[in-house]
C-alpha cells in the first residue's frame, strides 16, 4: 500500500470517529393506508364487557389513512469512548501524514545521493584524465631522452608502465561513472539508455560544516519517522483510554418534530423528546477484550512503556 493510499484510509477512519460525536439528523415522509382487526388486538364486546349494547361491537376498523412528515435528531451528549476514539483518529492521521512525508524525504535522499555520486565520479574521471596526461608527458620525455642516449631503457619502460596504469585507472573510473548514471536514471524512473549530462560540478572549496553534535540534534528533531512513531504511540494511548471509557455510562438525547394528518392541509404538529442513560453492567467480556487489545497496541508502539 502506498503512503498516499494509507493516508486517505486513515483520514476516512478519523471522519468515522468524528461522526460518532456529531448529531444525526434525518427527515422522513410516509403515507399509510390501514385496516385493523380489533379482535386480533383483543378488542371485542366480550373482552370489554360491552355485550348489552344495542349495536354489535365492530370486529374491524378502517380502512383509514394518514400521512406523517417529520424530522428527527439524535446525539450522544456524553460519550468518552467516542471522544478518545476521535483523538486517536487525529493522532493516527498525523502519524500517517508524517509517514508520507518520510517516504517523500527518502525518495529525495536516494535521488540526491545518486546525484552526488555521479558528480563525484565525474570529478574522479576529470582528475584521472589529468593524471593520464601527466603520465603521457612523462613517458614522451623519457622516450625522447632514451632516443638521445641520455636516459636508460629501464627508465623509459618505467614511465610507459606508469602511463598504462593511469590509463587503466581512467577506464575503471569511466566505467564506474557510467554505472552511477544508470543508477541515477533508474531512481528517477527514466528509460534505460537515457544519456544524462549534469550541468553542476562539485565545488572545489566546500563550505565549512557545522559541529557534528549540532547536526545530529537538528536531524533527530526534524526526522519525520520519529515524529510518526510518537504520534502512533499517542494514538494507541488514546485508544486504550477509549477502551477503558466503555465502562462509563453514556448519555444520549433524541427528538422529533413533524406533522400528522389525514390530508396535508389538515395536519397537526407532533413532537417528542427523549433523554437516556446507558449504563454498561456486563458485556460478556467484550470491554476487557478491547482493553487487552489496546494495551497490546501500546506495548508494540513503545516496548519500554509499562502499563499499570
């Protein structure tokens, strides 16, 4: 899974956690046509002690119809589990964003490293080419002196061997440069065989580096992967708090307002409001299971963390 795909998935999870804290609002419109069997509902002359009536008690009622148009709203007014789950989702999104940033920085590091390797190889080729020219001049001079009889043959042969050695080193450096360019093209995603020509050269006098301790401190402070691990740990801790909060009662409210009537022009307003408190007493071990799973995630995120 790519870093961007993972980030989109985590963002969706955060939105799902946020939705648990926001009110749910719905609207409905219904039309009902109905006929009821009163005897099936237990309503008859005998059950109601109405045998002495001058008329027979009806067995059915209807058909009749009515319509209902209403809007409903419901919300968990107090739910610590949803709150901690939302905070955990935010930390997970932050961790995923940092992971995506770290992946991007790794790509930049790989490309920059290969780019500098090519520059270094080009500098070596130029330096070795100068060595070959120097060896060639030395050999030409030795050969001329040998021809004039002022230098021994062994000195001329020694210069020739030195020239051949420098030429072999130049071929080796050129081959290494070609290999470095192929590696850079592969990292950049270019087709094989693409000829690369770099415009920059290594600076002959590089700027002075800062103290190593300062560079290490700054590097650790800016490392996205370490920040991602820290955010993942905070997310795991919030998830653990959410699991513990499942023992706490939850308070919810709901209500509706609408219009009921036989026809749209003769409807009357209706409404209702309900408050509830959900007290968990025994959930079959589900809460303890959630707590143990959250503790395992915290331990994996921070092996040295002790959970009381």
